[in-house]
């Protein structure tokens, strides 16, 4: 039973480019969460999705960031016109339902030059 | 503001000693989870304790939860060098499904 998969593991972008981060939840999990971790800090919640629905995006910046979890395929976190401050590790987690253990992927480390 | 605050921020011990980390939070919760993160890696789930539970064990780990004080502790007994990592508590507040993470405790176990 494969765990949560994220790709790419490392992503380098220049300022102004777009970054697309992908997350495939564990088999049987329909709840996906995205978190961001800055160096030496804890994880900060960004967005919570179920298939085709955004449930809670209270942690998502209002501009440039968007997330989706289509009926088929992985969840995508998209960052448009990246800036240096977007450099961080982005983690995806999944669970079979709400209020249960969230299992984390290995993360995507984004570096904006 | 961040839900969880962890204490201490950093802890250094010798192999074989016990390590205790504490976590405080602010609002009512459904459950509290502890995770481990090795440097530059993802998070590994250690243990989940529900709001109606007071203590839970898993191998060398012992977690307590005091909802009246809004605090939890993680005890690692007979520590090993391989336990060196950052440890985070995360709460699942009532009415939400998102996790709010603490700032973490960086544990260093010397052989």
C-alpha cells in the first residue's frame, strides 16, 4: 500500500514563473490537505480538499495560490508568479475521512531564485 | 495565531535517557497527534490521542493529554541516537479538520 506521493521532490523556479506541485493521496483516502513549512518552523495549514471540492482554504494566500483535487488524478497546488518568499517545503497529507490521522507525503521543496 | 506551543524548543540528551516534550494549545480539540520529522524529510505519524483519552502508549512512546490544562506531553523512554529529530504536536480543533502544528522540539540524542 503506497503512501502519499508527491512530485516533484525538488523544484527550482525563477521569480515570476509558475510552480505546480502534485500530490497523490493514499489509496482509499478522499481527503487531502496542503501545508507549508518555512525553515526552522512548524507546518502551517493552507487548504483542505475533498474530491472536486475545496472544504477549507483559510490558510491559502488570496492571490497567486490555487488548489484543486479533480475527480481523476492527483491534487495540484499551483503557485503563479512565484516570489522568493514562496521558497519553502510544501507537504501534502491525506486521510480517509475528517478528524482522523493525516498521513504525510515526503514534501516538495520549492526554491525560487 | 499558532495553536500549539512546544517546550522545550531544543533538547540534548545521552542515549538511554528519557526525553520529555510538552505541547500547549488554545482551543477545544477533537484529538492531538504527535509527528516526527528528520532533517529535510517528511513527517512520520507517531501517535494520536483523542480528547476523551488521558494516556496512550506505543512502544517506547507515552503520550498524555490534559484537556483541562490544554496540554500534552510526549515521553520517549530509553532514547537512541536514531530518535534524533524534530517532534511536533498537532491539534485538530473542534469544528475543523485541519491540523494546527506547534513550533516543534528539536531533540538531539548523543551516543
